[in-house]
């Protein structure tokens, strides 16, 4: 059954708008390495019963499993669903992009702190050189 009206029935709250897609909730669980119904309530503004209902439905579909104390985590089927929708690839690309940006930055030492260079006139170092120089200066007692 396809719900084109983007509403669902909550036993305690009546008809409620759908606040997040299945993929959105699975991605949230992936990012958090496990969630409780309270996490869904905070993130997606679910009612308490709607959050529990969403987690139970995902559990019945086999995408998540309960780890005890109301905590849920992804199953292999959940990871497969995220991979099918390209979420895992996008997350890997974002991490790789952030890593490359950090490596491409130029760093300098200012009063014992490693900072990102903003203009060319500053004494420029790579991040590894800045960390090494800071450690050496601390050993010598200059910082």
C-alpha cells in the first residue's frame, strides 16, 4: 500500500503527518550507531507512540533489530537498503572530501596553537610539520 497523502494513523495521537521517510530514519540510525524512540522524537518531532511505531515497523521489515533497553541498530538488510539508495556511497564521498580539504589546507603556529593560514604572508607549514614543530617547542619549554 502506498501512502500518497503523507499521513499515518497514530493510535494515541490520531492522524499525523509523515515527518521522515524510511530512508531518512535508517540514515539517522546509521549516523548514530543505534537509537531509541526518544532520539527519533527529538530529531523528527515524532510523538512517543509514532516513534515507537516507526521503530517497530522497521524491525518487522528486518531493517533494524532491538539491542535491549529500547535501543535499536541496523541489520545487514538495513545496510543493504542504504547502499541501494546511495546513502553509504554519499557518506563515504563526504568523508573523503573532508579529509582531502584538511590535507590541502596550509597551517601555521601562533602562540602555541596550530591554525589554518588565511593569507600568503604567514609562515606556512603542512599539518604534520605544524604538529611536529609544536611538540618540539613544548619539549623545549618555549610554549
